[in-house]
C-alpha cells in the first residue's frame, strides 16, 4: 500500500459514520433470549419484565418456552443450576452496512456480541465489540481492525 493510499484510508476512517440510534437494540433483539428463574420470580431478557415463575408453561432447565408477557420463545435458565462467577452464554456476529448520502462510499462495521450471566443476578450483560471496519469507495477498499477476528 502506498503512503498516499494509507493517508486516504486514515482520513476516511476518521469520518466513519456513527451507527444510527437503535442499531444496538436491534442486535440485542437478534440474540438468544432467556427466562431466568430465581426462586419464584422469572425475568425475561427479551422484554425485561419479571413475573411469577408459575406463569410459564414449565420450569425445566434449558428447555424453551414462551414469555407470558411478550410471547418470545426463550430458553429457561434455573438459577439453582447455574454456576459460580460469570459464564459466557452465547455469541453472535453482526455486520452493519451504512451508506453516505454525500458519497457513493459503503461503510461496514463488524460486531462480535456476547451475552454473559453473573451469579446471583437475573440480568444478563450484553457486550458489543466492534472488531472490523471497512470502507468501499469507487475503486478501493480499506480495512481497519484486528487480523484475528472473522
Ligand atoms: Zn418477555
């Protein structure tokens, strides 16, 4: 890569557009959802509501059932079968495509999304890590990010 191309790539990355509002919420809703049961209270990760555990169809650990509040089909997690410390439950990869109204450039962001559960909590932690960025112009492509991500 020439110095001129490197400089152009650097300038383009500085102007990389911000993700529009709601993108992270959309990624969250695309991830696996859970009904986390602690004692007699159940919490749905899709709608965030808590309700009595006897309101769901069954209470079998790792089986799927519907949230009585939002009807999302989710995996039941019984806290008594859980773990000590923090575990990684699932990962998902997302690609966000953005175009600019001012140019014909295509901007691409790649995200690695992970959901964690911590002991004694019915609220999972969602981690959204941007791993790669690409810019496609009329005749060139630029990439920024770690080499070991896919
Ligand atoms: Zn729900």
